[in-house]
């Protein structure tokens, strides 16, 4: 009898993180690998082969860990990777030719397009209509903006395009030879009618696209197919390992942290810091002005997110500028050497911050950086509370949770207890759970979360 395992990937902006889970929700191992971008003007770009190879390297390492774990458990069992599922900080398009070869690099979601270009392609009415159709406001990034840029500046690319996908779908295609897109992953494409779960025909017509040039749309948790034999051999997988369609990264993080009910809130502290609320229905979600996504298969079907864009990059950049390169332990020690309020020092993450820091100690600077980011979170939360979104139960995930000191500072600023569940691995853990739900290892999202939380809360033996 084989020991069954699940692999979940969290494909972030700067790196891919992976988790290996067994059928009892035990996290056996984690792994990660960074992406290397290159810049062209305002475009942040990623080589498609590098992207796929980086994700594969994490899968390969986790498959090796599964084999070692099964051997360590004894009794002659072998490791069986039942399924792999990925969540993604999506919205990173890739244009392919008639042979499904890349015409462009993967275009990172942080790439911005000039508003002069956007206003040439989209009327004011079309820009305003995006929120109700897509669930996300129109802005100068993501596929809707990228498509406009190509239409104005490189129309020959659109003319040669025979297939358009995003990064996670391209990875799944390279693993299975099949195309598929979940409703949740479809939201950042800006090409889907979120409520209907179908492509927006007006958008397709604007850019000369047809539905057969895009991945078919399915529910999250759908089994897309099995890993191709050559990929299975390369990665140390069985020939029946399945690929399950995942979600946008924050919904996966919420699942991996057990945040699935109204009245709960997730603080997702990745490249962007996001306040995440499960809500009862889409109409209410739209009244908040936050990012809206399809969430649960059963129960509350939508969620609302309010994003502080690239705040981790801002924190790290300001810390390095003012304090040099320091690790978590040194940063924590500095924060602890200061006091709440950092003697009045505050930052707004603009060019004037270096001037504001003059005359303050390194300890005050370290504390002020995290306090100032936490104040931005608090202000976002207050705005959402005015819209009727309240939460008594707060859970944090993401890189900042490596520092209990930083989590405590955030808790102080918010005036609420903040717990940590699965920390930096939560997005990948959510993908593991969804891989298990899609393949019948777990009967439902709620049951999977219940099993996971029972294990996490069980007294240590």
C-alpha cells in the first residue's frame, strides 16, 4: 500500500513556494525557489522556460521528500503523489503563436502602462464597467492594460497570437498538455465575466480574440488531467499524478489558514499586504469597493480583498536604505530595543522618508518601518468597516509571520489579537488541500479545514 501525498504550489511574485502534505494534513516538507526577472522600461518580465523550470525544481524537491518520508515511515510503503495544485499571484499574461511557442515573455502584474495608451483603447464608460463585470477595478496593469499596450504599440504581436494564457495555466499546460482556467484565476485576466463564469465577448472582440484562443473555464478543484509521462519521469512522479486547478493566491492562503467564514479576516502579508474577508454574496461584496473573487465551493461563495500594493518591497527597500542588509533576528532585536510609537517617527514610504529618519536611532527606525506599514493596514481595515465588513477573528500569513515581533507590532497597531496559521506556507497549504478535495482525499473544503485545524490544535505528544 502506498503512502499518499499532495503537493501545493504558491506561485508568488518573487518566488514559488511549495508544500508537501500527507492525507492526514501533516505538512511533511516545504521548499521554495526565486524567480529572476528582467526589466524593459516599465515592464517587469519573466522568461517562460525559467518560470516553468523554477516551479519544476520545487516539485522535484518535494517529490524527493515524499519518497524519503515514506521510506522513513517503514512498512515497505512507497510514496504516491496523488495530485499537484497551484495558486498564483496571477494576472501575468503570455502570448503564444500557432505552435504554442511564446511570442513574449511572461509579463509581470507589476508592469504599468501609460494612461494615454489606455485611454486610446478604452472609453471612460468601459473603464468604469470593469468593476461590475470583473470584480476588480480597472488600473494601469494586468492583462487588460497589457493588451491595450500591444494594440497601440505592437499590433503585430496580437496579429500573430493564436493563444493567450497566464503563467499558472502555462505551467499546467507544460505538465499535462492541457489547458484550463479556474473561475478564481480568471478574475485577474480581466477577460472573464465573473458572475456568469464565461469570457466577456466584448473584450475578446476588442482585441481580435476568440474563445478557442483562451483556456476553458472550470470550477476550482477540477482535475485538469494527469502529468505527461516525460514530465512525471523528470520530476519523480507517478504516471497517474493529477493536476488540479487552483485559485488566486489569497483565497488559497485563506483556505490554508482556515479562514472560510464570515466574521473572520485574513492578513495576507506577501509582496502585497491584503485584508481578506469571506462574504455571503457578490452584490454586497461590490458595495465595499474591494477586490472581489469567487471563493468557496460551498457556503460563502465570494470574498473581498483590499490590497496594499508591493508593501513588502517598500518595507524591505526602506529597511535596506536606512539600516543596511539585516536579517530577521537583527531586525527583531532593534524593534524590541525601541518602544511603541518609535519616539514619534513615522514613514509614508516616499522619497521623504530618509529625511524623516535623521536624528533617530536604528531601533526607532526599525520599529517605525513596521508600525507605519501596520498603520496602512489599520486604515484599510477602517475603510472596510465603514462598508459593513467587520471581523473578530484575525489570522496572519505570509513572510512577515517569520517574525513574532513584527506580528506583535501589527497586533498592537490594530488593537486586536492576531494569530498565525501556517505562516509563510499557507498559500501552498491551501493548494495542497484543494488538490486533495479535487481528487477525493478530502470530502469538502470545510472538512479539509476541520481535519487540518484539529491536527494543528492537538496537544503535542
